């Protein structure tokens, strides 16, 4: 079973590599669901991992839904090309129609851009599939389009809740695509994911840091939120996830 960590910094990518992750999904603004990382962030992350794992870059021009304008799509096409040329091992993309179906013309354009840039690029469809009307029908389309991976919580808010659908997706893919369980995934869920046939799990492994004491939070923000707080990749969480993956794999 492969372990993927969602990271938003070069330090997070380096921590993930040091603690045995197999891939990282690199993005910015994870608190908004993730958007495309800058080229500088990708370059620094590649330096930090030093070839120890694959870096897959999220391509998402804005937060919100996955129904994109022509301008959004043009932006994503350029981002796919630049990120792969810069050294990303893969890209993570997705688009839906207003009817919550896979937007085949848009997705095909993104895939063609990726393959033209790097025929060996790993191609992941992200959790837009969890907002599609029918995940099984969406999976069939993604297989036909040539995706190598799909990240999904099984059409539920968390992967733990979506375990049954995740198992059905694995069966439907029949080894032609890697189903990556992610979205609210807990380390305690990993054994069940492995038992259900999942070959990869994805989690953010983050913790919040702050320069303010709890008593000072109210002074820093009108609503009581901490204006200095931000998330970092937690080394101990990555280490524990790696241990859980190893234990599940050895137990089989």
C-alpha cells in the first residue's frame, strides 16, 4: 500500500520524504481545498525531496466548485505544462459540468496537455469525483480517458464513511487504475482501507502552529480566531501513518 501526503510547503515535502511517504500532492491553500502551487514552491519541494518520492502537483485555479470557465481552463492548461516541465512526476486535475458529470472535453484537453509535455506523467483525477452524480459512471469515463489514479472519499464526506463505495470502485477498476482513499482519512482507517483492497491512502498529516498564546487570541481578531495560526506537516503523524501502512501490508 502506498502512502501519499498532501503538503503545502517544501518543508512538508521534505518531512514526508524523510518519514517514508511514497508521494506528495503539492498544493497551496489547503484550508480552501487546495489550489495550484507556485512554480517556486514546486522547485523548492523538488530540492527538499531530492528524488526520494514522487511530487504530484494539484492543478486547480481557484477554490469553489469544479465547473470551470474557458479562462479557467486556459489557465489550467498552462499550469499543467509548466509544472510538468519543471519536474513534477504527475498532475492532479478534475472538472465537472454544471450537471455534476465529468466534463470530458475539458478533462481531455488537460490530459492531452500533460501527455504532450511528459508522456510518462502520472495523471490523477481529484475529489471532484465525490461531487459527481454517479461515481461508478465517472470512474468508467476516467478509465476510458486514460487516468492512472483517482483520489476519492467514496462519494462521502470522509473516506471512512465511504469505505463500501471505495471497495466497489476498486472492484470496478480491476487494477487498471489506482484508487487512492483520501478525504478526512484517519490513521485508524488504514487497516480497513487495506482490507477493502485499496492500494493507496492520502492524508494531510497537518497540525496548527501559532505564535500567540490562547489568552491573546481574542486580542488579535474580532471573532476570536488566531490571526497567526497556520498549518504545517506533522512529522509524527506522517511517521504513524507509515507505520500503519506497513503493519496493514505485513498483516496481509
